[in-house]
């Protein structure tokens, strides 16, 4: 997502990255589009250019300045098309999250646990084929891990609309049974 802006002030072109494009919405310019831009000299050439763009915007508009955000982090998701156009995806574009199907708490035996990857499988009568679980679902402070053969209680959840690593159940709120 880069391009080159030609001008008399920047002989050989000015290397331009998407983050320097000051437009509302998707940060892109079209080939042949007239732009205004601010630039600086490079210490060494980049893609054959001795200059880089610090800010660019279409000459028929004002340079866009994003309003301050309420949070320190924000993101946008864009869908780009082969013709160079783009559209921001919104919540209306996303599929609804399937409902969670909880079952009564059950007890099972840890079949396998992979510390390096932070997940494992617990077998119980309530979860035929096993229930996949992640370390973040294991109760307790610090490094959370399970041991194969260990007895554990958990809240089984049926995976709706798919599986997790081939398992139809997920184990939530996993606790060691002593």
C-alpha cells in the first residue's frame, strides 16, 4: 500500500505510504489523481525516490484530521476491491454471534494438555468426544495448566456452527477437583 507522487519539487518522485494519506475513510489515492502533499528528504533512496511523503490529500479537498479518540486504541476493518475502491465494514456486515448453549457443570478427566500451546481436552459423559479448553478458561492465578489424568470440573458449552480443533464441546470455568 504505497505509491509515488510526482512533482517539480521532488524530482524522481516522492515515496508515499498509506498512513500518510490524510483522507476520511480508507487511506488511498488513485493513480493520476491531483494531490497536495507535504514531504521530506530521505537519507537514502527508497524505491528509487529521494523524498518521502509526510502527508497527502486530494487537491479538491481539505487535509483530513481524525478527531481524538476516546480510547488509546482504535481500529477499522476495510474491504478493498480490484478496482481500487474500498468500503469500511461495520457491525451490520458481520454475522451474528451464535447463542451459547450451556449445560450443567460436570466432572471429567483431562485427556491431554499441551503447556506450550496452552490448551487441552477433558473427557466426560456430558461431552462425547471430549471438550476442548484453553488456559484462559482454567481457574486460578499465574500460569494455569492441567495435568493428563487429573480430575476437573467444568461448565460444558456446545460449539454452535462449527468445532474447535475438531471438538464439538468447549470446557469453561475449569477447576481442579481434589
